[in-house]
C-alpha cells in the first residue's frame, strides 16, 4: 500500500475556455447576440497544463515554483479535485486537506470556537471529529482567551492563526498549501515549522505552491519548476532553485 | 477510519468512473448531515444574534408590507374583502419565503468562492442550507398567521395535518430547484442578480398575493397557469384564509415544483464541474 504514490498525474491536460460572452453578463450576451455567438465559436481554449505526468510519493513534500500563470494553482486544483482534467487522470490516495486563504470558511459574526467547528466541517471532518480536537486546536492557536469572542474582533494575524490551527489538526494524508506559510508572529511561525517537520515524520504528503524560495528550500524534498503549463525541471531543491533563478534574473535585468 | 484507502480518480467530465454509481457510505451521510447542520446553524446564529429581537426582525418585513397594503387597499381604495389583513399575511409570508430564497440564492456559490476553489464537496449543500434556513424562518412565522386567524374567528382544521406538510414540501422542492438554477447561472452571468430582483418584483404583482385571483379579468386568467408561484400562493391562501385548499391549484403547484426541481438540478449537474474555474 505505502509503495503506491500518494498523487499521480497521468498525461494530464487542462484547458480553460475563456468565454468573453459569459464574462460580459446576460445583458451583453442578449444585446450583442450575433457577435457573441461568433466569438464563442471561434474561441480557442487556453492550455494551463499540457500532458503532465508526475508522481508524488507518500510522505514526500514537493514544492511547485514558476512564474504567474505557469499552471501551479491549476495543479493544486486538480489534486484537490475541484477542477476536472480535460484529458488524463489524477489519482490521489488519502484524505486531502487544502489550506484556505485568510478568513475563508469563517464568519465574522461567529465566535472563534464556533468558527473552528464551522471550518473543520467545511474542510471535511464530521462534527464529532472536530469536537474531539477542539481543545487541541485552541491550545495550538494560542488564542484561548479570545476564543469566545466574535471573529470580527480578531486581527488578521489572529484569524490566520486560527485557520492554520484548524488545518493542521485535520490529520490529512495530503496537505495542499498555496502561498500561505508566513502567518502570525515569529513564535507562531516557529510552531508551524515544527508542525511541518512532524508532518514529514508522520509521512504526510505535502504540496506547496510558493514564491518564497527560502521556505521552499527548507520544507521540500523535491522542487518542481513549471513553465507555460509544462514541467520544466524536477529535482533536489537547491539545484532547481538555482536554475530557476538563473532563468528569471536575466529577464528581470533586461526589463 | 482508514483514510489511506480513500482512492479518488479525477477524470475528465463525461468519462464514467470504473466503479460507477455508488450509494453514499455511512460516513458520507454523517458528514453531509453535519455540514448541513453547521451551515444552517451559522445563518441562524448570525441572523438571530439576540434571539427575541432577531425573531421580531424576521417578522417585521412581511408585516410592514402587510400594513402598507392594508392601508392602501382597505383604507384608501376601500377594497371590500372581509378579513383583508389575514388574507394579506397568509399570502405575504409564503411569498417572502420564495423571494428571500431567490435573493440569497444569487450568492450561495458566489459568496463561497474561496471554498469552491479549494475544497471538494457537493456544492448543492450550500444551496440546500440556504433554502432550509428560509424554511425554518417560514415555519416560525406560522404561529403569527394562526394568531391572525383566531382573531378573525377562524381555526385550523383537521386537513392541516396533510395540507401543511404537503404545501411545505412542494414549496421546498420548488425553491430548492429555483435556487440551484439561479445560484449556478449567476456564476456564469453575474448580472442575473439584478435581473432576478426585477423579475421577482414584477412577479409579486402578477401573482395574486395582495388581491384575490377572482378579481383578475377573465382574459388574464392564463397568468395563473404561467406564473410558477401563483398556484402555490393560492394554495396557501386557501389554507390560511379560505378554509380549503383548491385541489386543481395544488396539482398545478406540484407540477411546477417538479419542473423547477428537474430544471434546476439538470443545469447544476451540467455545469458543476466548472464552478472552480469560473468563480
């Protein structure tokens, strides 16, 4: 069982149909019907991922780097199962937990405690499972004295701490992190990094998307460099980051 | 639970998975029960931050409407209908259930974009929760209607035992289908929200909520067939005001509920896999 990869991309292609007609709203569609229909017929899909094959082993932590629009978030969306591939198959094994953006899945008028339950259930736990972990989550967040106040009284740092605390207590098999590592103060960041290390020893598979090369180098076993919807290079962190820098910086200097 | 055995194959839409259709497991059923409960509870807590005032607020809107129409038609226009205030609230409370559902449906998916983009779950749960929430609001307003009935010396009959649940189920099915349709289409055409507000406003006057349907000139009676909400509102008025539910309108309402449910679900089903792309 454990020899099976946690995540497997088999010749995955993902295309997006950019529909200007739709983006302009109903009014626009009706008022300019002939032009819009012609535009829809002539549309060319945008290819976000092209024939990508990739295996991520159980317990491996992989970072995905690349320029904006390289297909990094599409990759995460396909793993999470919120996007469907246009061709190919993505196979995942185990419970997947995405780390949400700041404040997502929370409600400002509910207390911290109520929000933990809401967020935990939204992320895939049953009520019983969340309640069993409630004390541990509150303890980890370090917000015990604020937890019965409404969330709107929290600072953004505190909100982020609460969200992160819920996410790391979901006992995921696969953790998906999209640019969200630097949350809270230094002390909390240390706590998070320690938790990440524990995840690694617990054989939790992690996929990071990040532009922060320093943390990429620190948390990952392998780094994948994406460019234009293709995998440009995959390998040990130092090597790939070096090549990526060498690729990016001349263009920065030229601009 | 052995989560490691949870194998998911993400394939292109249209491709049938090898496993085929499967009944939801017991864990899944418990999970979706919890998800629904927490979503409905969230709306409820937010709306009723302090319970007594919150309850009064939720009744205030339809009651204020009833007052306006009462003054306008009974006092100013001298409309001659016995127990007109009972007639008004008997139609206005169900109408508010419909119109609140349509309004909140616009944002059922749009307002949860960050979840839809990242978390995999049945998206229809979000709509179901908001419709259930409006159902609860309607249910707690029924005592007010009964209070008005008693004031006018009318009492619930034995037929309430079957008509009340039947009408609630019909209206629930209809609003759920509509909400699913609107929530889905509003993701793709963001200006549907404005359009649906206008349409609901027009339909409010087209539907015989504030006037009895007999007042409609005969050459306008077809409106009662064409307006999906008219038969249902007539049934509610039958229950609360006239004392008996008109069978032919109940049948028509059931038909409309079925149509709304089917259309809403089909549209949702056809487009749900694109939600995360477009939201």
